[in-house]
């Protein structure tokens, strides 16, 4: 499994993208690859909702309005 330690719990992948259809497509792709993804439309939504202690990593759109990646 290429570097994944199986006895450690895996966190979720936070996806922040304001294009709803692209956000959903990335989420479906990650899910198909066996990852748990949580989708957010803004950086603020991520910061307000996500438990960052359980986040494995995040994917950010680079041209987000207000708070850019």
C-alpha cells in the first residue's frame, strides 16, 4: 500500500473548491480511490466546520473568492 501505515487511522481529505460540479467530481474520484473526502465551497466553511485534527490533507482551489488557496 505505498507508504500507508495500516495500523494508524486515516484522516479525511478536505476539498475546497467553489465550482460545485468540480468539487463533486473531485470528491467522487477520491471516494472511488478509497479515500474519505469532505467537500467545502469556501475556505471559511472548512475552518468553521472541519475538525482539523482528523484531516489527513486538503486540496484547495487556487482562485477561490475571499480566501484563496
